[in-house]
C-alpha cells in the first residue's frame, strides 16, 4: 500500500524505543540490516562499519524484548521495492 506523506505531520524520533510507550502513535520504519548498515557507512564512512554492525545486533535484541514493532500503529518499509515517489509517498506494510 502507498500512502501520501502530506497527510501526516511527522516527527522522527530515532533509536528511542522506550519513549514509544508514552507516544500517541508508534511509527515503525524498517529496512534489512544490510541496507541500514550500508546507509550508515555511506553517511558516516567505512571506519564506522564495526559500530554499525554492533548497533544492528543490539537493536534487534532491544526491539525484540520491547515488542516495539508489534505495538506500532503504522509500519513503513524503509527499503521498498514497490514503485512510489519517495519525495511524496512511503510504503506501508502489514
């Protein structure tokens, strides 16, 4: 499913799963680990690879224990293959 970003008044709060309990709505944005690592290295440089790999491993543990994805009101695919306009749309998954 595609959704139009203009319909939302977004706030991005990265890496703060504990805060999710106090929010009015939880939005889960995800992508495969290899995509997240590649994006992080592209932004931060190759010298951060080991930090990104460790962070992804720790992130999986934290989110699994916290049940963040299961409690999300909206799940967004951060690496969609469905055709869309990334400037105006995002891909929602169930």
